[in-house]
C-alpha cells in the first residue's frame, strides 16, 4: 500500500498548479469540533474532466464497511467536484474517508478533537516555530481555500487580541524580541449561508538566541531641554543599562567643542546581579557661553544590538527667576511705603489741613462758643517788649481773623473798660475754643496770672479748651511757668522766628492753623498769600 501511495503523492505534487494548491495532501488529519473543514482530492481537472460524474465519497464503518455519503445523509456536508466540505466538522465525524473517481481512489484518516473551551486555542492542534532573536518574525493569518468567505480576521497573542483586519490576509511582522514568545492564534470568521463559523490556527513561537545580551536602555526622556545661566557650570548625567562590551559616549558638533570648556568625564560602571552593567558618563560644561547653547549634545550607547541615544539641549535661563523678581518687587514696595510714611510725617500738618478742607470739617458749629481763641499776652508795652505786644494785638488778628477767618478775643480790644475784670476774663475764656498764650521772658506778670490759671483749669480739669503756646522770644528757662503748663509744653509750643515766620505759607502759620479748630467759613482774602505779614522796616 505504501509503495503504491508514494508515486501517487509525487505525481500529484508535480501536477499541482496554483488553483489546486488547496488540496489536502496529508493522509492523517486532525480537525477541531465546530470548525469548518474540507477534504479535497488533488487532481488535474483537464485530464479527468469526463470522469467528474463518476466521483463518489465514502466513509468507512468497521461493522458495515463502506457507506456512501450523500447530501441526504447529512445536511452538514457539501459536495463540490473534488471537495467534501463540513459545516462544521463534529466529534462523530472521525474516521476513514474515501474518494473514488473512475478507477482512482484516495483515502484520508480524520481525527476530530474537542476544542478547549477555556482557551482560545487547543494545545493538540498547535504548530511550533522557532525564530532567532532580532530576526524577522511574521505571522500570517490566511486561508486560501476559504478566502472568499472570510468576513473578519483577528489575531490573538496568548489569547489577547493584538490585531484585526477585515481583509485577507492579516500580516503581523516585526523583529523578534524575547518578549514576543507565545501562542499566536488566528481566528478567521467565515460566512456560510448567512451563518458565521470560525477557523482557527495557532502557532507556538519560541525565540532563540543569547538571552544575556540586551538592547541597551538609556534612562530618562529621549530629549531634554536644560536651563542654564551664562557663566555657570552644568553637569549632564547620562546613564544606561548595557552589556559588558557596550560603550557609552557623548556626541556633539566638533567645532563647538573647540572652546575647551566641554569635558567628557570617564565612564562609571556598576555590575548588576543579572550580569548587566549600570553605566553613567558625565558631560561637564564649564563657564557656559552663548556658543554652548541651542544645539544637541547626544548621549549615545553603542552595542552589537544597535544604538540608543538621549539628546540634551542647553537653553538660556533668564537672569532673574521668579523668586528673586518677587523679592525685588517686595523690597521696592517696602521702600515706597517707608518713603510715603516719611513724607506723611514731614507734611503731616499740610495733609491734615488739606484733609480738613476736602471734607469741609467744621467743629465750631455746635459747641455754643463765641470765640475761636482767647489771646493771652503781656499787656504793657514798654520799649524792650513792644514787639510782642504788636504781635498779639496786630499780627495775630491780621492773619487769623482776616486771612483764616477765625474770631479772636483780645482783651484790649474786646473787653469793655471798667466792670469786673476777673469775672469777665473767666467767662470769655469759657466762651473760647483755644487759649493762645504769647510767651516771653516777661510774660509772667501779675495781670496775666489769672488768665493763665483760669485757662489751665479749663484745659486740664474741665477739658473744654485747648492751649496753644507761642514762644515769641527764645526762652531758656521755663521755671517761671506754672508746673501744670509743662504737661502741655512739648506738643503745643510754636516758636516764632522773626525772619522765617513772616509769610502766610510759613510753617509757623500752618502749624497754628492746624492747632486752631477746624472751620470752613473764609472771609474775603484781601491780602495776597505771598505778601509778608509784617513789613520789615
Ligand atoms: C457504523 O454504523 C453504525 C450504524 O449506523 C453506527 O452505530 C456505528 O457507530 C458506526 N461505526 C463507526 C465506527 O462509524
Ligand atoms: C454527529 O454529531 C452531530 C452533533 O454532535 C449530530 O447532529 C449528528 O446527528 C451526529 N451524527 C451521527 C451519525 O451520529
Ligand atoms: C484506470 O483507467 C484508465 C483509463 O480511464 C486506465 O488507463 C488505467 O490503466 C486504469 N488503471 C487501473 C489500475 O485500472
Ligand atoms: C510551545 O513551545 C515551548 C518552547 O519550545 C514548549 O515548551 C511548549 O511545550 C510548546 N507548547 C505546545 C503546546 O506545543
Ligand atoms: C460580516 O460581519 C459583519 C459584522 O462583523 C456583518 O455585519 C456582516 O453582515 C457580515 N457579512 C457577511 C457577508 O456575513
Ligand atoms: C468566532 O470568533 C470570534 C472572535 O474570537 C468570537 O467572538 C465568536 O464567538 C466566534 N464564533 C463562533 C461561532 O465560534
Ligand atoms: C548619574 O545618574 C545615575 C543614575 O541616575 C546615578 O547612579 C549616578 O550616581 C549619577 N552620577 C552622578 C555623578 O551624579
Ligand atoms: C544628535 O541628535 C540629533 C537628533 O537626533 C541629530 O539631529 C544630530 O545630528 C545629532 N548630533 C550628532 C553630533 O550626532
Ligand atoms: C555652535 O553651534 C551653534 C548652533 O548649532 C552654531 O550656530 C555655532 O556656529 C557653533 N559654534 C561654532 C564655533 O561653530
């Protein structure tokens, strides 16, 4: 039997043309339950055209002998010329199948095995293939015989889908790596009479080669922009996992290295427990200048497996970063605040007056008093102190009344001669908002003592009047004044300076105005602000 079959097989091989390549040459065939399957006799159609009508198919039954197969027997079978199709093949289809055409016969042994329902493939139907590492790995999902019925093609690796294609064939190809090992299963969905059937094919791929050599791995992202400051140094650290004989080095344009500030340090190698090497190599750039910027410094690892690269580019960092900029702003703000405070302190009086004028404050309206100030001064005008008298009786009223619009009470002018002087003075002081005391060495005479004491009582005990001291001539010794006046001295003493205090705009008048009550009424100013208060003749 063997001697008869061999020449026949050779013959069929010789006569096979492309359209016939789908015929089934093997005698022992394994099929999976539930999958479409076919048996096809290898024949040259032209030679047997007239014999086609005589084709018959048989299945061998041990007890009954040959049983002829016909579409009537089994609806799952389909007959086309030299082909018997199974839609699908079932477990009880195992056995011997015989093809007869004229005096020509052909036999196959079919072994149908149960599919593994827990996996996408069945171990017994797996073919194996060994691929060398780095060599071409190709998985092709195709089926020449059923190609016109294919609706969809899927490829699984270890039962995880890795590719899908609606056309035929589906190709998966790459350079093999060790991690590519596994079971690759092609699932072709076939459409038969509107029903879908799957044909599967599984290949067990094993990768061969030396597992101890690896593709070098450079740590870090492939491209890096490093911010640097001109004039500073930078160290670019490049590290990689590589094989014993691999090298790690830096590449950058030759002409840019001529400045002599770029130094490649020596390689540092540490062996890992797996026998690989952790290597690092530093590129040191000192005193960075413009020519070191904006081109790639390539850290490169060369190995038998190929090259790996990591690119560093230096870019200029702005001189002041956000934190120092923030500090400068803070300092400037501080300085500005301090300046404003100083200006405020210096022009405190002007600002207070301006503020008074702006909001139109008037504290004289509701207190029921008649005078804005009672002026207390030395009454006698002897030759040596007449100036002081003139100041109190002429200059003060001229400025405070005519210019600033205040109403003063001046004893000589406003008190009727005769009458009870003491009572009158007391009631006038009570009717005044301020007590202006024009001080000089001669002041403490008998006559003013009462005025002073009455005013002090009002000021310190009753708190109904405020005292303004005008130091008309420099006073070296305040001992002659009552002790209680000392309490008021520091804040409310204005010094008259004969030369400087003349103008209405002088500090003296501003301060006096400030110490006087706030008042809005302003009588007509018939004296220019610039003109001196006192003619200097
Ligand atoms: C042979 O045919 C009989 C009757 O149809 C059947 O019961 C038996 O299983 C068949 N045997 C084989 C091996 O197919
Ligand atoms: C073979 O098995 C299929 C399904 O399992 C069944 O439909 C068919 O009748 C069986 N055929 C025979 C001859 O037992
Ligand atoms: C088979 O038939 C062909 C003609 O159809 C004939 O030439 C050949 O000799 C026959 N072979 C056998 C073994 O009978
Ligand atoms: C697949 O290949 C591996 C390695 O050659 C082998 O150990 C395993 O038994 C194979 N599996 C099958 C189902 O053939
Ligand atoms: C092919 O499959 C798609 C869904 O995947 C279905 O809509 C379509 O009808 C199928 N075609 C045939 C010819 O079965
Ligand atoms: C065919 O394979 C697809 C994809 O694996 C699956 O979803 C479908 O259920 C299978 N159909 C049959 C009839 O086995
Ligand atoms: C460079 O980096 C590697 C890995 O991060 C590290 O092991 C090594 O110590 C570094 N070298 C220097 C000089 O910092
Ligand atoms: C460095 O790498 C970059 C980007 O891959 C490339 O354009 C450049 O030519 C390389 N430089 C050198 C000196 O190899
Ligand atoms: C250094 O590299 C930059 C950018 O590629 C280039 O413009 C410059 O001319 C180079 N310096 C020298 C000295 O060639």
